[in-house]
C-alpha cells in the first residue's frame, strides 16, 4: 500500500479501489444470502401465504413447481448448499417465468414488468458460474473433507 501513495492522484485512487478487492468474496456471499432470501420469499408467498401480500396459492402444476423452486432454491442459494445446482435451476425457472408471463407484453422488460425475472435470472447465472464463495455450507463441507499431510489424496 505504501508504494501506491507515491504516484499521482489517479494512481492513488486506483490503489485504494484495489484495496477493496479483499472484501469481494465476503460482499458476494452477503449478496448471495440476500438474493436467495428474497427469492425464497416469492415461493413462501405462493406456498405458505407468508410473507403476506402475494397473489395467492398457485393452481397449475407448473406454477406449483416454480413456487417450490423459489422457496427451496432460494434457501439453498442463500445458505450456500448445492449452490451451483440450485442457482442453475433457479435461473432456468426465471427464464421460463419471463417468457411465459412477461414477454408477450412487449420486448423490453421495463414495459412488460419482467425486470425482476430478468435480474434474478442473470444474478443466478452469475452465482452458478462464480460458485458458493467462502461463507457457505458448500465451502465448510469442502474444508472438512480436504486431505491433510497425514491422509494423502487418492487419485
């Protein structure tokens, strides 16, 4: 960090911004938690009536499956358990939801009220590719099974 302060103001700003990188995975895990819980709320409204204010219980089989994906997938993503699989399925569900419920209302999501579906879809795709992060159940399970010097890894 000391070397950063010897340059001009642009260089100092760049170095200070780069110092934030050490928090990137922690902030990512917090974002994953919040997005997962928000997604679970959509399923909770449909299946459990909680939190209140939803559209009511779904009646079609596809809508019930979607609600379960939202509830269970949201919790799995939030806590980082089988994160990549849950995020992939949730992204697919949001893509299907967008095209079934919104796309007929026009091309642009801002017009057809599909912004949330598009945003969830791409956030879940990012989570699918990035992985669970270090603050997750997946990471804790990985740390618990990591081979040590006393137990050599098998091929």
